[in-house]
């Protein structure tokens, strides 16, 4: 039987990496709480969405194992987000054009 030596082995996350990601998510949750109590004016939603998107990205990449998946899985995830952006854009277009 022949072996394909050109394939690179799939890396898997270690328990230490899970603890680091979990720590970052807990810190993000604490930052979200303090950001909601601190008045930053116009920047409140920007800071809150930045923290939320960062936490969501970490969960998707590491806890859902997308970081270690095939390229087809990554393309599928990106297509889902692209579709979500299309739906949000169409909804906002309708909402912003109302009198």
C-alpha cells in the first residue's frame, strides 16, 4: 500500500489552548459589563459590537473547530456570514427608506 507523504497532519487544540481561549472569553465578558456601565457617548455600540464580534470569532474558530477544519467548512461558514450581511443590508435599506 502506498502512503501519501504530501499531506500535512491536522493540528488539534490542546487543553491549555482551551483554557487560554476560555480566559479571553471571560475577560471579554467582564469588559462587556464594564463597557455597558461606562458612558462613552457614540462609541458605546461600537465598543460593545467589537467585543461581541471578537468573542464570537473565538468561539467559532476554536470551540466549533473551524480553525482546524477543511477549506470547504471555512468556505461554508464564510458564505453563511455573507448571506447574513445581505439580509441585514436589505433589512436596513427598507428601514432607512421609510418616512
